[in-house]
């Protein structure tokens, strides 16, 4: 999958703490079939990626820094995007926990802390691995200590999926909300042009 990543990295001329680092793909990448659930009985499958823009991130509920920072950052970026695109083009944000053993019973609550429209799920290990691999993401469950506690390592980038259900870009936090909104709006314009050709 890495060979599909274009050399184009978009980094706007703003301070290092306020950038957008968007990596566009050379060509769209199809997503595999998958099924995730949460404790409310809701499901999230590859069919939910169609007919809307979706941002997917991976993490775990007890993550001390990367997950809460990125979700808070995404809330600001999506709010800014809503000022630039039609309501039906505002990206949905979906959080997938890679730690179902600890997170399955409360996963639905997590993303909603950051925005009421954000959704979160988890699933069986093979389902998690399928989407992690397809989006060129990463996680590792570390060896438990003597008490059974274990750490989880994971990538911080998020995946931008177009309404045709294909992966189109990866974004690396921190996101400047305005610049990220502009990036996503321009991406949608390019997508519509592609469809009209």
C-alpha cells in the first residue's frame, strides 16, 4: 500500500503547530469487507463508507494523549469544514478501538465526548486487522506485565474515505482547523471533477 502514496505532501506555510500534512494517494484504494459493533448494538460496515465522506481513526479508550488530542483536533477541523462545504459533504468521523478486550463494553461513549455526531466501534481482531492493513495504519498490543496491564501502540494518522468507499488521503495531526478544512474542501472539488470526466 505504501507504494500508492504520492510524493505530494501538502504542508501549508504556517507555524509547525498549525499545519496540515495531507498525503494524497496515487489512486483510490478499495476497502475490504468488515463488521464492527458497539455496546449500543450499532454496527459499522464497509457499506457505511458509501455516499458520504468519512474520516476513520484507530486508537483505544485508555490512550493518554494521541487519541484525545486527535479527536479534539478533528472536532475543530470538521466544524471548520462545515463552513466550507454543503451539510451532506461534512465528513463523518468514526473511531475504531484496536483494544476490544478492554473497550467493547463502553466503546460507544468515547467519540461522543468530542462531538455528538462522532461514532466509535470495535470488533474481532481479524476485522480490525483488515481495515488497519487496507488504510496503511498500524497498532501493536504490547506484552502484559505481571498484573496483566498492557500498553497499546498505534499510528496517529487518520484516513479520508470518499463517498465511493475508497481511501483517498491520510492526514497526520496536528491539524490546523482552517487549513485542514480547506484541504478537505479542495479534495471534494477534485473528487467531483473526477466523477464528471
